[in-house]
C-alpha cells in the first residue's frame, strides 16, 4: 500500500489507540516495550517506519503486514 503521510499518520493514530486498549496503558514514541508480535524488547517508532537512529530495536506498525512488528521480526523473516 502506498499511503500518503497523512493517511499513514491517521492509520497510526487508530492502531496506537487499539494497542493502548489491548495493553491497558499509553503508548508514546520511543517508549520501551516488547514487540507485540515476537516479544523482543525495543522502542516504539510512531513517527517513522521502524528506523530509529541509535534507538536499538524499533517496534513499528507495518502497513505491508498490517501488524505491529519490530526489526528483529524483519530479520528473522530474511534469515
């Protein structure tokens, strides 16, 4: 899906709200957490596409897979 920046931000707002209900806590950009998909520790990247510079393992919402995932998930798919 090739969404615009506005469409992606809107999608992220909805997905964050859903994730917050599921986790029963607030989720903010760069918060430490465990990946909802694989359980690896990381930081939420709510402003980009999973490439936090110097932030370690990024947890982000993938519009390709329609799920929250992290860079470790991506690596394991290629390995």
